[in-house]
């Protein structure tokens, strides 16, 4: 057999230079989302003025901002108390969800005996339960926190169960062969494996906690964004309703972003982080 | 050339205290009642210290099942007969960290770096004294991955990952290394490379190796002794001694004697 030499080209590859786009383009790219936002607010302001829409139907953005500037401590205080309730409810949901999730994933008996009852609570709309919360816990912070908890809890529980149970069985066997304790199996394999699942549940649970807190305040509280919404809509103060809705939205996005940031830092190994 | 050494697997003499692993009349049944599967039947086997044993047989004949039984990974009640490792039951042997296991896939924790993966058994084991624990850094060097210590499994090639898993298996200084088709997922070039690498690693430790494989040449190249299993229920139908000189190099694979050995093994497998 003869070996045929391949024809060899002497061409060298050209390394493409690292080009930075000119700064105006970079500035545009960095700010374009905000530009769109500002532009739409401008169009909104203009449309309200030109079409002469009455304030109680759709207020102009300037009217909404004015509302905030007139009574900033009222609105920011309400934002603070809703934020507190949402964060507390969310934290409780994470703690209880993780503990129960680990228990369920590791003990089929607990799952069999407890899960059906939790499911009943889950499918009952929180709106239907919320009046009970005021009856049981009064009109303070507690029923609001519980409402936030109820909405945030189930996504966490479901994902933790999935995350613990889906740990690589062979990796668990590697640990068992090394004579690891059950606690080590949990700490070294099952919990780390559940982390991406936990964080993906936060993407649902964190905004959910804000919705739950608003709902709790809506149905029986004397502070918070949800409470102020009932008051403002009763007075046909549409600017205030818009403002309160906007503040709720900011709160939800803020909580969501904190979770995404944590996820990026803590589960950098997982492909979902690149999404 | 006369056919040598193909003899029905006869249980060796009973004074088997020198044997590291001993299986007596082992039968393994998965499931019960109508859904029961007899995976392994009537296996009698002794593995000596520092022996390199290969097990070969058709797919589904019970090779992995036998390996798992030695490692005590099967549910209680599945294994009949007796299995001892260094005179102990598989459970006690596991408590003493007497053996390690390498799966067909690398089975690494994706959130741990190569070095942290190698260190994992050290963090959880309770059975080995400090002198019997090996440094993860040295083991990574042994498998040629000192430079990749801080990489995550996702950043390593398939062959590198499998080398990490072999290094991990060696951390607790096992007396027996159980390997279930460890190179099955690798390409031929990496495989060849891993063969000589595993042989030199094995020479540098004092472990016995039981390696399941689907490759005839791999079995002949690596082993002191090759066991042939029949289709399910798996029985050991032949045993072939391979007495080529060590250290073995890839040169051996072009020897006539090597090819004859492979042919002998193929014939034994067809008779099984
Ligand atoms: N957990 C289980 N439950 C029931 N049957 C099983 C179980 N594990 C394996 N088996 C059956 O036992 C038999 C032997 O399986 P085993 O995995 O040991 O084969 P193998 O020789 O390793 O095959 P391969 O070479 O394809 O890996 C198969 O018929 C399989 O279906
Ligand atoms: Mg197998």
C-alpha cells in the first residue's frame, strides 16, 4: 500500500481583529431598552393630551408622577410594608418548601401521606382562603405574609422534590460505595443537584410572593400597596391606582432580579444559567 | 497451535484464604413471582491479589449485575449464595472501603471541579485510615490531568472525564477495583491510550481489577485471566489465561500469538 501525501496549502488563517463598534453605537445598544421605555411614556403623555382623555379613565404619566411627588412618604411607606410582607412570605416559602421537599423526595411514605392534603390547599384559589386569614390572624402583617407564603410555597416545594429526586443515581451509588452516610449523600449530591431547580422556582415564587402580599392587603389590611389600591379605586383616583400598580410591578421585578443575580453567582456550573 | 487453557470454570480448591474475592454458588434473581428475571446462575469464582480479571459475554447476560452484587449495590434478597471480599461480606467490605467502582459513564458531579470530584470519596468515607488515603492532587497527576484540576466536568473531553473518574476510584486505596465497561463510551484512539494508562496505574497500585468489557482485544490486552459468560442466565462457561509478559505495549497487538488468543476467546464466546 502506498501512502499518498495530501496536497498541502501554505495559506495561513487570518485571525479576525477584535473590533469595537464606535461609541455611539455601543451607547445605543446599552440604552436601547430604556429609550423604548422613555419613548412609549412620551407617546402616552402626548396621546392623552391630544385626545383629551379624562384623567379618571387614563391619567397622563406626568399626573402619575405628580401623585408620587405630592405624597411620597405615603406611597414609599406602603411600598416598604408590602416589600417586607412579600420578602417574609417568600423566605418562609423557601425554608418550608426546601425542608418539606427534601422530606418528600427522600421518604415515599411522607409523600404518600402528606402530599394529597397539600394538593388540596394548592388547588384552592388563595382568593378563596384569604378572608379566612383575616379572620384567623387579624388585620396586621401576619395574614399578608401568609398569603404571600401560600402563593410562593408550591413552586418551591415541587421543584425541590424534583431536584432532590433527579440526582444522578449512579453518583449516589459512588457515594454509597465510599460508605457515605445518608446525610452526606444529601449534602454532597442531592442538595447541590437541587440548586438549579430551586433557583428556577424562585423565578415563579418571587413575583408570586408579591402577588400574594397584594392580595392579602387587598382583602384585609390597613397598610400596603394592595390596601391603597382599594382606597384609591374607591375614590376613582386613577392616577394613584396607576402609580400603585407601577410600584407593585417595580417590586416584583426587583425581587425577580435579585433571584436571577443569586442564581448566576451560585449555580454557574448549570447550563440554564447561560439562558 | 493447540487450543490452550479453555476449561470449564471449575471452582478452585477451598483453602481460598489467599483469594481476595470469592463467589460461591452465586445466583442473582431480579424481581419476584411472574416478573422474576434470573440474571446470574451458578457462578463460582475466586479472584487473587493483584490479579487483572476481565469478564466478557453477550449483552444482557448479567455482567453488570454480577459486578453490582460484588459491590453490594443490589437490593436485599436478590443475591443467593455467598460473596466475600477479603473474607468479609460486601456490606462490611464497603464499610471498610475495600473496593471502588468505575461506571461506564464518568458519573461526575457537574458542580465540582476535576480535583473536587476526585476528592469526593475522601470527604464522605469513614472506612480508611489516613495512611490508606491518597492525595487527590497526586492521583490527578497519575492520570495525566494535573493541568485540568480546576476545570468543571463540562469543560473536559469524554476521555478526560473518564480519567477523573478512575482517579476518584483510587482515592481510598481500594483492594479491588470494579470496572463496568469503563472505556465503552470512548473512541478507539483514546481507548488505546487509556489501556496502557490503566495498566501502568494498576502496576503502581496493589489493587486487583475486575473489568467488564465488550471488546475481545481489550480483554486479551489487559487481563491475566478472561472469564466468558453465557447468555442470560449468565454462567461462566470458559476461562482463558493470558500470559503475555508485562508491561504490555501496543506492539503486542500486532503479535501473532495475540491474535491467536483473541481467536481463542472468540471461539469460547461463540460456544458459550
Ligand atoms: N433492576 C433490575 N430489575 C430487573 N431486571 C434487571 C435489573 N437490572 C438488570 N436486569 C436484567 O438482568 C439481566 C442482566 O442485566 P445486566 O445489566 O447485568 O446485563 P449486562 O451483561 O451488563 O449487559 P450489557 O453488556 O448490555 O451491559 C438483563 O436481562 C436485565 O434486563
Ligand atoms: Mg452492563
